[in-house]
C-alpha cells in the first residue's frame, strides 16, 4: 500500500530521489501518496548542469535511466516562468502517447521505389491526377445561379436542371444565396459544394461536385465521358505526402528538424552549410 514496495525497490537500486506527480521527493522523506488516487511515480536518476566536462557523467546517467525505465527516459529542464519542460526519449520504435509503432528503420524505408518506403496514397510518385478545384470553378466571381460550376453547366437540359435543383435545395437548407458570387460564400459552404457534406438533399447525402466527377471517372466505360472529365483534372501534389513520395513514418525521421525530403530539395550551397 501507498507505493511502499516501489519506493523500497528504488532505494534498493541505489537511487535517492523520486518524482511523484511532478514533485521531487527524497526517497527517505516519508512520502505518503493518497491510496485512493492514481499517481505517476518516476525515478530521478541524476540532476546535473550540462557542461563539456560532464559528458561522461551525462552518458552514464542516460544509460542508467534507459535501463531503469526499460528503454524510456524523461529529460526535465528549466523553462520560462520558473516551470520545467519534460522531453521524452525512447529506444523503442513506438510512441507511448499515440500508439504508433514500426519495425527497425532500414535504408529501404527511405526509398520511394520500395514498397516499404513509398507513400501508399500515390505509390511513391509524389503526385496524383485529381480533379482540380480551379478548373471546375474557373471564374469565382460568378454565382451558382450564373453557372459557376463548369461541369454542371454542360450537358443536356435535364442534367443541368437536376443539379441546379440540388444546389437550390442545399442553399435553402444551409441558408446561402444562389446569387452570391462563389468567392464570397463562406469557406464551409464552398467546401460542401465542392466536396459534399452530411446534408440530405432529395433523400440522399449531398455528394459534392468533385466526388461526383471522381466517381463517374472510376465507374464509366465511356471513353468520351472520361475525356470530358479529364479536362477538369490536373497533376497535383499528393495530399498525403505533400510531394515527399515517402510514407509518413519515413518523413517523420529528422536530423536537425530536417527530413530526407527536406534535405534532397536543398541547393548545393544550403546542403554544404547543413552538413
């Protein structure tokens, strides 16, 4: 009870301080945490000021902390306002906060030609051929009533009237005007029109213009329809890797806050300075 066994084990290992709920105590000061509450107990391995002549001691302390913490160590340092900032380091290929884990890093993890390193969304290309919002709405000064959505103002009369009716119903439900220039509609309304939303319009979820075109492009067997939709498509940076071509785990590996993607884009002068 009251963490007595934990404190006894810490004392047995030769440590003299613990941190309980962010407060440091001497191990022999008679600490009595409330048994009815959950507590965080951490072993204080060492306290020192970082200096050149303390390098050996610092190395020994970090190794001892990693051994005691089973591969996890916290470095607590002074911060502004008299507070302290904790920095968590781990020998494990996992994050104890978000639960992400992966295998030991290998050179193949940094190759976009390898299935182990490539971004799965674009297959390592860094780009995707997608419907371009600027092509489906070429003149943002026009309103929905004036046919600002280029793909939905082309086709047969029935096709045009059907989608105009959907937009009128969406406008009624979300409280915007069909006569307002597209660029003056709220950001949320523009997003709903282009990418869909959770509003039911005529008994169905409003799909949105861009998902509608993408679905038609995938499902149609008509070469003519594909060629028409292709007019509104562009080669864009992959939205997942942002052109980096690698999976997010590989891009998360940094040296001096630079990922491999940041480094390969450097000029020769910048690279020489960096290295």
